[in-house]
């Protein structure tokens, strides 16, 4: 799926002393981290920790109150075209499954013949090929999430941001979604995702960024985080204890 002519990476991503305030309340407090190509980075933390907010800032949907977000790779100047984000509740057009993917490609100026080929490939890879002509909004919740993934994947992003992609899905739908995410990762796309599902985090994460009340307390390899977290707050979180 990766376009052979695009070799300049936008990674690594360097976030430095990032702060976000809203209505006089500080929601993110000077967090700093670096995301490298390759590992699946999972952002964990309790509700209100700042997980979704961090993704939206990295995507450029909102601007920080202070600090910096820099795509440091040689292709960093074109980061806006190399990013894609899938939300917990994706917005789908009142069109067919295939037309939803085609529309995103058409907005990018992809020629019709290439659009058809890309659409067919991503729908096949996400298990939606047999539903290509169905109305997108008539799909199950899990199928809609896979369609949102397919639509994003068709754009061939270097980095895919996923905000609670499996929220409210049953175990079978979650596993199907995870399979699609792995396929996208194997295609060369960097995955950065949030999740409340600890079992899913253990299956998917190569590294964990742990947020607590707007502060980044840990960025560590996933195995190390789950076996011996460095902070008391992370230990309590893994035990399922409430943060207050």
C-alpha cells in the first residue's frame, strides 16, 4: 500500500513542554515525549488524564497554550498530508461503504483508476469487501470503525492516530478491529492510539505513555510498564484503583 515515491519520513515527533488550558483550567501540564518510527505507541490513563487531548494536539486540530509539537523528519513540512486520525465515533457519509473511501481519495486528488484499486485493497484487507455496496450508516458499530480505518488507510498516512477505536465494541468486533490495525502497521504506518481496555493495550502496545491528571509520568516499553511500572500512580491504575 505504501507509495514508493514517498520516502521522506515526518518522524520522529518531538513534543516539548506542552501545555493546554481551557477556561482557566490546565488540562495538560508541560508534557514532553518523542515518538519514533516503528513501535505501536499506546497512551494510557484514567478518564480526564488528557489522552484524547494529546492526540488532537498532535493532529493539529487544536493549538497548545504553550510548548511545541515538531515533526522532525525530513518530510516534516508536509506532516498535515501524512497524518490521519480515527475518532471513537467516526463520521460517515450517507453513501455506500466504497463511496466513503472513494470520497476521501477524491479530496486528495487521486485519479479515478487509482482510487478504485486502493478502495478495493483496503476494503479487502479490513474484511469489508462484501459490504462495499451497502450503506455505510447501516453497518454495525464494529464495521463502521473498520470502515473508518479503511478510509484512513487508503490515504496511506505515515502516522495514524486512533482515539479509543474499540470503545463499546464486543470482544469479537474488537479483535477484528485489532487485526485491521495490525495490517495497517505492517504496511509501514506508525500507530498511536488510546484505549481503556487493558487487555487490548497488552496485545497492541510496544510502548506505553502513561498520563495522570494532565502530566506524563511514564514513557516506557510495554512489557516493562505492565510488569513493573515506575510510578505509584501507574501501579494503582493497573490495579484498577480509582485515581482520587
